[in-house]
């Protein structure tokens, strides 16, 4: 179901891009906007691990550190059949974690000091399994493709704003308004919907990898309260989709959030646990 929803949303983004591209600048304008957005997002995708880890002052931990975090990730990677990712610790009280890297062979997972303080081993295992599910599903690539289309649509909106495009469109103020404001807003909402669907899928994948859906559900409850108590202040809100829990609070949380409602995620994990219990 999550794959189907992701596919449907990506098709919507593609259709929106084709329609707006044709209305603004025809094939040439659409291709120009797409290539420019693709170049920017490709750089971010290819170097995502270095960029994001440096931004949050993450330090790598290895087997020689006898780290609780490293041991849990190593066991989960073995269970998931994934190459061992690099493991990083972030000096931040906000309890959170994320995965990055362009593919499973170049992946990294990171957790904050705050998350290690409030979660037990089972809960931390559920969280890190969620991050490994993102790696396994190649969600960073999916997110980059969605960002490329959304960025290209926003760029086409700017073209229209400055009068680039057909004379017929310029004589239609309502159509111009829809292209300048409506299309970029719609693309952004679709991109955020893609992110929310991938979070649900990572919850399910994390429950499967760890075998502890209830532990992950308990962890999400703790993280939800923890990020409210210690919101991230020195980060970039554009990175919120990478974290297991949105570290930045405020705003229109449901419509413009990169994450599903925590209570909905917890309910789905409890349903997964109930189904597993029936087969025991």
C-alpha cells in the first residue's frame, strides 16, 4: 500500500510538472527548469552524508569505542542483510536519529546524545531499525526525485512571475496566479505527502527488522515528548524530513508536516504487533 501511494504521488508530481512546464515555457522551459533543479538536488544527494553530518557536528563511532549504539546498529544491519553503515553520534539534547547516504553501500546512520539518554535498548533498536529501513528502501533517492520535480515546478512559477512564457497565459491573470502560487504550493504538499508515506513504510520496515513493533511505538511516544521539551534550535528546518521525529515544532503541523501524526504511527505499530501475536 505504501509503495502504491508513493508511486501515485510521484505520478501526480510528474503530471503537474508537465502541465505547468507546457503552460509556462513549453518543452524548452520545462527542460531548463528540470535540469537546473536536478543539478542542485543531485549535488545534495551525492554528498548528502558529508553535508548533513558536518552540519550537526556528528562524530563517528566504531567497534573500538564499545558503543551501545554501534552494537545495536551492527546487529540490525546483519538481520536486514545490509552492508554495515557508518555510525555517528550527534552532541544534541534533542532526542532524534536519521539516515543518510546515496545508497546502502554508502549509508550512514546517526543518533543524538539525547535519544540515548531516554530510550532503552529495545526502543533504540526499533528506532535504528526504522533508519535502516529508510536505507533499504532507498528513500533518500525517492526524496531527491520528489524534491527535483517540486523544485522545477517552483522554478517554473518564478519564470511565470517574471513574464516568461506564452502571450496567451500572460493575458490570463487567474491562470498566472495559479501557476505562480498554486502549482508550487501543490508540489510542496505532494512532496511532503511522499515524505509522510515513506515514514509509515519505514515504521513498518523497522518493526520487521527489529521484530519489536511495540518498542518502536513506545520510542515514538518518548521522542514526541522529548522534541517538544528540547526542540532543535541550531539546525535547518529544511532537514526535518530526514529525522525520525520532526525536531522543529510550530506551524501547521498536519498539512505542512514532513511526518505523519505520532499517534497514528503508534496506532499502526500496535496493529502490527497485534497481527504478529495472532500468529504466535
